[in-house]
C-alpha cells in the first residue's frame, strides 16, 4: 500500500482515455489536546529474571471501553468519566481484593483496544479513560497493558495524519505502562511489545496493521528466541479476533435469497491477515491463549491442531464488554477454507459458547484467568445484578485444558 500524508482520488476521463490524479485535502483533525500519561503502579512487574519461579497467579483480560457514537444530548467520551467502564473496574477491584491473600493474586490487566471512541481526541483519553485506569494502577497497584483498537488509531494506513495522531495519543497515554523505547521487548515506534511474568509470556500487537511486515518479523523473532522451558504459556492480546459470531465476524445470519445456502462471510481485512499470517505463526509456536475484542460481547472458540503427532489447543477469547455499546450473536463464521489451508495440521475449531442474539443479555464484563503451573482456567465476571453464566450447565468458570499440552 502506498503510504502518503494526504488522501488521493483518481478521476478517470473516459472520453479522452486519460487518467488524471486530483489531490484532495485530508479531513481536519480535532483541536490539539496534550495527552496526560497514565501514572504507573508504585510497584511495577519485576524484571523477568526475578519472577522466574512464579507458577501461580491470576490476570485480567477485557476490551472495548469506549462510549458509543456521539449523539446530541448524550454525554460520552471527553465529557464524563465513562460510567459502564467504571462499573467494570469496580468489579475488577473487588475481584483483585478477594484474591490478594490467596495463592492466585491478580498480577496484571490486559486491555485489547478501543479505549475511547476517537483516539485522535486527547480530551477523550484525559477525561474518560485515564482516571479509571489510574484506579487500577495507582489505587490498586496493578500493572496495566494496552493494545491498539481501530477507534484508537483509526482504520487509516500508516502515514495517514489521522492514524499518526491516534498513535501518538495512545502511545503517550500508555508510555509509562509498557516497555520503553529501545527495550528488547519493544518494537520502537509501534504499539507492539512483550513482557514475561512467571511462566507466562505476553505479546501485544497492533492488529489494525496486521499486514505490516516489520511488526510480523518482530513478533516472529520474539517467539523464535523464547525460552519455552520457562515460558509454558504464551498469550497474545490484540483487537481483531481471527473469528467470532458477532457483527464484526462477517458471518451471515441469513441464506442467499432463493438458494437456501448461507451467504458468504464478509471478513474484515484485519481478521483475514490474522488468519493467514499470524495464526500459522501461533500454531508453530504453540501459543496458548488469544485475548481479543472488537465485538462488544463475550465469545469463546477453541482451535485444536496437530503438530508432530501431538494435539495442541489454542483458545480465542473475545471479551469486548468493557463499556462500549453491546452487540448480539449474528451467526457462525465459515471456517472451512481456513481449516483446509493447513491440511497437515488437521485444524478443528469448536465454538465453546455462543453469545445471546439479544445484546442486553451479553453484559459488560471481564475475564479472570488463573495460571496454576501448566494449567489455565477462566472465569467470566459481568456487571449485571445476576451472575453471568454463559457456559454449558450455567457456569461462569471453565478449564482451558484438554489434559494434554
């Protein structure tokens, strides 16, 4: 893709058979507002070597904390401290307090993107996001890590002024929370980084630019050089899931008129890039868990595949219930071509639980993931008055293991 600082439009003059290029000015950017960096916890994660013997702890995953599209008379990002996100963090703080004196204290939080509705607007971050996150970092002393969503950096390509401003604002907001520029665990200039704690290694990538070869090469290098004898669990968090059953999945709920056949999926390009570039990489390195968002609901898929005679499991969690307007189930993604593209790996994808078709029945929530040696387990915690129990048998907890690797 050609990278420029302005938008281009081509006007084809068919009468003369001549194509002329007309330069169109980029849309105006919002007024400049200096973004305040989020203050880090007083006690950050220790250096990787210092936690090498830790095998029991918990962490939290969630995403999509933005408000809805601005509407007249409705307060949103930049005007109020986000109320739904506040309720989610209230429950996080309560869960962390309950676990503090147990063998599984909450050691960090992962947010999979879309902090606010317009990342180019610094006031939205300062007013509606930062005060909530500092309740975790400064108030509860919990490290917080963030990956980029489309609302943070826009859907524009690298080099576009809209993306540049969103990237600048987001990087500034989280600058004190992630590895610094020049660190071996940071891709300089990107919202792409990694960290290790205990027996878990975590990678954040910018799925909005999933086709970026520099980012892909950096992630590949991190995985190639990783000490898997220590890091038993590799976790990657990013915004666009490889597949889901919500509106962003592209799944069609209705058949093609007059045919009775399901309409083709309308897969977003970011999801296509994740499927074709990153999922083979993740299988190669036996990545254990993907924490994603983008669809504002809770969804859970399990991908099983074979490698050298051993069956492995990779869980994809879509936890986009951090405060954004809620979505409902649309339909099942068509994964036949995806699985057929890697015939030797014998890929099987199980949809472990399905969200409700009614958005209000998919509450705002977060997931609490427990690491216990080689085992992972998960609990989904909602903010509604009644417990959120989306799994078979009315459960909120589930083991992320088949009893094998």
